[in-house]
């Protein structure tokens, strides 16, 4: 499948951008599959090299270690959500309508999209849920933050917080609400599928209407 778009990420995350070569795109595609299957703790470059019929050395030409590979994948997802928000809210002036579009983008970002054939967004979203917080709940978070490794998430939060402020200029916590909405969209989809006693919504055959309704409910109560 042809590559229709390229996500621009912090150059410090990689030694060579994997989006620019067939081997690199295979690294992205099959690392998503393996991390989704095994979890980041059991995932290794050796297992990945076998999966892509290559060598560990070839993977190390792209990424210093699996932590930075995970950071790359999570950053890709953050940028993907930002991209969806920009595309879906183009030419929309009403901030309330924009916020509904943002919520829809949060929820629908996990649906597989043919624009990037080497990324399974559904599996990547599962990784963001299960392992995403591990990229910044580390001893190196301040050092990596100084290198801009979390810029994609910050930009996403900024985009959403600005719309929240446009809806209600007096709301005191726009950044907190922005990140909470994103985390809720991910976590409650997971809860509905695996731990239903932790949420009030249900998911049926990839229909996420209840998820959107719940997030819109919270937004309406907080901002009006």
C-alpha cells in the first residue's frame, strides 16, 4: 500500500527516520504488532529482527534502544491525533463545534486508516494505553523533556486547551481538561472492552457513540 502522508517527529527520537525506507517502515509495522502482542517488557530487537527477516544491527541503525522506539511510536500517535483534529476541524469557526470534533478525533483515531499502510492505528492505540505512560514515567523524563521528546503531546494539549478557552475564557484548567479528555478517551475504551465495571459505557463492534456522548457530557457540565 502506498504511503500517503508522513508524520514529522523529533529527530532526537531516532538515528534514521524509519518512514523513509522500506526496512524502516517494516520496523514500525512489525514493532507495533509485536509490542501489542508481547508488551514492551518482553519485546526485544532480536525478536523484531526475526519478524522482519533482518538483523538486530539493522534495527540499531534506526533506534538506539527499545525505549526510544516506543517513544517514537507514541509520538507518532499523538501527531496522528493532531493531524485528524486539523483535518476534521478545517473551516470550522464555532469553538463548541470544534471541541465536539476534537472529541470525535480522540475516539476515532484508533480506527485503522489506509493513508498510512504500515501503521495499524488500532493496535498502536492499544500500545498507547498499555505502555504509553511508561515513556514519561521514568527517571529520565526531565532530561528527555529538555530534548523535546514530549513536544507532540504538549502541542496536542495546547491545541485542545485553546479551543476549551475559546468555549469558556473563564475556565481555570484548560490544559488539565485537554489531557484528561485524551486519557479518558483511551482508558474508557479499554475499560469498556476489558474492565467494564470501571466505566459506564459499552462498546459494540467498534461503535464509539457512547464514548463520545460521555466526553461531551463532561465538557458541557464543566464549561457551561
